[in-house]
């Protein structure tokens, strides 16, 4: 969406990005923290939220293994899990999904709610991932420690593109 359309959606408020995964305890809070980190480094005023498509972990903090992996590279995860609602979609200027299953769930919710907020795969904002066609952030929940560290790296790589998009410095990668 061109910068003027982004501005029209938000009016006078700062842009809001919503990161979404399945349970909101691993990938989406990491993406949220990574986007906040890049926005702070670049001086871009954004509001970043996260939620999950499922309700299993509502009220829980981010997974301890994910917090440990993030802390190892000075990325701080906080907050508690929420389940995504139509209101989340309506309030956001951009929604980024961690995988295609999340994307499909979000698109169905948006259609039922009449929300027109752009919903994209998060890694579509990382040019290297886009060039490889590798656009999903894998769910580390049932894997080993290395998976959590991989997610931190993938989220940091895509976060810069999201911030650049919301700052009007890059184009929308479009639906994937």
C-alpha cells in the first residue's frame, strides 16, 4: 500500500503492527520485540502488539525457552498471550503472520469481520527470504533449543523490512 494509504488508515495516530502466530508464546512475541527493537534504533514511532490464533496460552508469558534464546542476544520478550480478535485487525495498519496456516486463519477472520487491514507473511518483508521463497517462521515449540535461536534470527531479519514499510520507505511485498 502506498504511504498515503497507510497515512489515511491511521489518521493522526502512530502506526500499529500486529504480529500473529498460533499460541502467542514463541514466534509472535519474538517478532513483536524485534520490530520494537528496530523501530527504536531507527527512531520510528510504532505501536507493536502480538496475538495468537489459538486460545491455549491466553494470559501466559512468552515460552521460557524463547525468552532464553532472545535474551542471549539482548532481545527482551514480555507481555502475556492474547487471542487475536476482529478488533485487533481493525486497529492495526499491518498484520504479519508467522506461517501460512496463521495467514489463512487471519484472512478468514478478516473476511467475517469486514476488516481490510493488509495481512502478510512476516518474512515477506525480508528480501533474502523473499528471494528464496522461504517465507514461514517455523514453530519451535516441539523442537530443540536451536529452533528458538533460529526464530530470533528470522524475526530480526524481517523486522527491519516491516519498520521500513510502515515508515513509507519500502513497498508492500503483497499477498504471498
